[in-house]
């Protein structure tokens, strides 16, 4: 059975930039709607990601590493597309396990110039 490595939802328009939001493990995308809404009011488009937990809990970490690669590839493609449209500000925001994802994207994608990490759950 095929399981998609992550879920993704897009909110708002990129008037000031794009924020990539990475949810904590087992947290639904809708749980952070107030955060997305506030970012939209401030002029940011939000790309929200939630990992498929099937990969995270495997004993063999190759599944998780593949999931991480798929996610960073997706973010990088979005950055390149928006950069071609003239968007210059990109940030990553991670919550709980999402902080690790935000760090991974920030490390591999130089255009992401800001990162916010909430290493606590919630």
C-alpha cells in the first residue's frame, strides 16, 4: 500500500513572502489555522505540511529519510517557483518534530532566510 509522505495545504497570497509551516507529529493541519490566518493578514502565504506518521514510527529510519527528502524537494520547488515570480522572502516555522523539518529545509535551501523553532509540543 502506498502512503503519501506528507500532507500539504496552501493558505493566502505571497504579498510579502512565503512561510513554510511544519506541524508536529500527529498534529492535523487544521490545528494551526489561527497561525496561518495571522500570517495571511500580515501578507504571507503559508504552505503547511504534516508528515505521514507511518514513516516516522518505522524501526528502519530509511522511510523517514525518504519522507524528509520528498518534503525538502517539494519546498525547494516552491521556493524556486516563487523566486522566479519575484518573491524574495522565505521562512520556515517548525513546531515540535516540525522543528527538525524546518532546520533541514533551512540547511538545504539557502533562500530560506529565517527560521522559527518551537521545540515544545502544542
